[in-house]
C-alpha cells in the first residue's frame, strides 16, 4: 500500500504500538522486546494468509495463530504470552481508533503451567557465597563484581533489571540502603546487610576502577568512546561488565546461571532465583507478609503470597522426611 493506506499496514501499526509502549507507557525494554518478538511472528502469520493491513485482523485469525502454536507444541507459557502480547496490541489499536473494535477482547489462551519458584537453601546460599568470596580474595575485578552482584541480589531481593540500573549514587553505604527503579517506573529504597556492604566496598574500591579503566583504554585505542546501550551511563553505573560498560541483564543472568547450574534442584537458574529465595527465607524467619511485599515492590499482596505457598511446600517436605508418623 502507498500513501494513507500504507499507514494501515499491519507491520507499521505494530511499530507504532511498540513505540507507544516504549516511550508513552514507559514499559521495560524486556517487555517491549517480548511484544516485538511475538508480534513480528503474528505479522508473518498474517502475511502468509494474505493479510497485510490491520483491518484484516480478526478474532478468527488470532485464534488460528494460537492454535498453530499449540499444534507446534509450544510451551503453554509461550502461548499465554503470545495471547497477552496480541491482546495488548489490539486493545491499543481499538483505543486509538486504528481499529473500529477490539478483536482480541474475547481471545483466550491456555494458562501457563503453575510452577513454584525455585528456592535454594540457606546452607546452599552460604556455600555459594563462600566460594565467591574465595575467588574475590584473589583481587580479580570480575570476581569482586560477581560477589557484590550476588550479595546485593540476595540481600535486597531485587529484580535483575533493577540491579543493572543502579548507579553508584543510589547506594547509601552508611544507612545500608539502595534506591532502585522498579516496574512501571516506581522508585523504592530497599535495605541490605553488612556482608553486602563489605562486598560493595571491595568492588567499588578495588574492582570497579579496574574494569572502568578497560573502557577508557578501549576508547583511547579507537580515538573516541561511542555511547551505546552497553556503555551509555557507564560512568555512573554501579556494576560494570568485563569491557567496562554498564553491566547488562544478559551478562548478569550468565553470572548467576553459572553459579547455580551445579546446585541440586529444578527450575530456572537465573537472578530471580535469589529474589525468590530471599523472599522465602524472610517469611520462614517470621517476616510480615506486607513488609515483604514492600521490599519486593509488589503492587498486589496476592503476588507476594506465592512465597507463602513455597514456605508451606518446604514445611510439608520437612515434615514428611523428619516426622516419625508422617
């Protein structure tokens, strides 16, 4: 299509939706990337059926797209995410007048399988941190960083996106608090303990300057330091990657995944494991559920209550293995 008709091309409307999600709604880059991936596949699906314009999007087509995904044995959670992505798109298109009505309002997808989050034991956390501390004792800057990363993830129970967004100025080492930017741009201040403070001080004093020097050296070799997504704001960033740029979410995930891969237990092996673990350990230790909700930055208490299920599951397992009449 050309001219005004081209503005109603499905791929162009999807691009407009993604721009709105990123800039007007302020959604996280991770959410926008998920939208982009799902909707790119939907545009390809539509094109294969001769639909290039947004006006051709119908409830039947949306159902066919999800049905095809089910036939290809995609995970239920993936299909549920696809459904959520396309429903967000059609809702926006309807609200902005691009579509006369919302074809996705009646779309239903199978709910993702309900899995309890992975939690590692207190002893496992202690063993893991002791190993990191031994590595950090060699004064290797990456080892100093990895120890501080894990200490902060576990101590503050924060998301990986919040971790990599922390600037040096956000940390108050005297009050043992750190300011983070959570979902929806909501800022909160969370506490951390003395071990995390000690790890942060070692990183800031001996590790971070060494990695920052790598960025400076690379800039000197090329004649200039070009701002990129990896290095933008690196001069303020608390945690740096191996090349001196701001530590990214993928790099943080790899750091944690390597540490958790040899531990017993099923489930994800990413940074969220420490958030789940911290929340569960707090509740096991008698913390109030609403206090844990505030710490985690959950808008709903119901979201936090999953950790009470985790604690109950662990209690049942302890009972089963320890009680003589179980």
